[in-house]
């Protein structure tokens, strides 16, 4: 049972435009959400996170939106840059414990 | 800051041998470290949670006698794949939880190939 899903396996976007990555979850016990970026043969790099008490968190070009009622979050990258080309994973955590549950990832390709 | 290293970065071994992978938090202390496994084009799957000074907690379906975890200090956890077989070939990634921010920082991963 996949509790965190990223339904788009890949995304292609032109440089300078917005990249929107989506993530859905099923477990209402999740209360903290994170986005990681991963290059091939490397470990994930933390990008941005959001607590369930918020609906938006912004850090530079990255903004994460959370819709608790829909159990949906999204990551916006604007403007997209070629260096943003990577696989992006969303992850969720419950209040109790430190275990992260990852989505399947979305491969982003930013075309110059 | 918040750098996690893994050693080795890649290893090739013969079937039946054991392989040890080290995970170190270089500039912070981590009472909790995590070991993940990633198959090609798939997500990261948590194998076990490693707690400093106590036994690791394994996820369902992960053989604790095959994947030995030791977390002897606040900056080092090791994963030993015992009697490795070709199906153990995978990308193993560790993460360390920074105590004060509660953020997990990931190592660069170790590519294991069992012949």
C-alpha cells in the first residue's frame, strides 16, 4: 500500500518557466512533509519542508503548498533552471517517530 | 554544514562474502540514522532505523540477520550485508537525523554489486 504517491513519473519544462510537482498521500497521521532532490548515483538533498499547520512555505525559487483536506502537496520551482534537472521525491512523516515515507519520485528535465 | 558521508561509494564482491558500509555524520551528532535501499527507477525504501547505543529497528520484510546494523557512536553507523547474493545488488543510502532541526540529511549512497 503506497501511502505517498507521485503520479507523474516525469516532467519536462522550458528554462525560465514554472515546474509544478505534485504529491498525494493517504495517511492522515502524516503531519510533516519534505521535498528532496536527487541526482543519479547520489543521495537525496533536502530542499524544503512544510508542517501540517501551514499551507505554504517559500524558500527562494522553491515553494511548497499543502492542501490538508485534499491530502495533496505540490512543489513549485520558478524560474526553472537546467541545473534543476533531477529526480524529486516528496516524503511524509508522522508526528510520532522519525520515519520518512517516500513517494516514487518525479524526474524533471529543464530544457535550455 | 550537515554533511553525511558513506564509505565505500561503490563495491563489487563475490557471492557469499560480507560487505560493510559506513555512514558518518561529519559535522553534527545523530542519535538516529536510517538505512535505505533503492532499486533502479524506484523510490527509497526504508530498511531499518539505527539508534545509537541500542538495537536497530527493522522494517517488515527486512532480514535483521542478513543486514547487520551497528550504531556505536553519535556519528557512525554501519550496515553489514552478510553472505551477499546477486539479489542484494542495489544502491544503499543512509541518512542521519540532526538532533536540533529534526531534519534528515542523506549520504551519497553506496552502489553494491554482487557477482
